[in-house]
C-alpha cells in the first residue's frame, strides 16, 4: 500500500471529524502521532460494517444457492 495514501486518508478522516490525533511522547524514541476514532467515526464504522456484512451475506447466499438471492 502507498504510505502517502495512508497519510492522506488519515488527514481526510481527521478533517471530517471521524478521528482526532495527538502527539505522544515517550522517554525513549521520537514523538509519534496517535489517532483515535471519535464518536462520529465509530458510528460511521458501524454503518459501514453493517453494509459490508450485508454484502457478504448476499454473496454467501448466492454461492450456496439460498432462496431470496438477488
């Protein structure tokens, strides 16, 4: 994966209020940026997971030939 794309995505998520970041410093080693989900980010993740799991379910039903498949 392109590391620049990861950084762009994290900045985009932060600008949309899905995550926030802070600098964490330790005795040993350089400071590092730590990202955490916001409440809005958690809600968005839950919604996304529901959609993804529904798609997986439909795919499995199609594979197994279950009635009601689309």
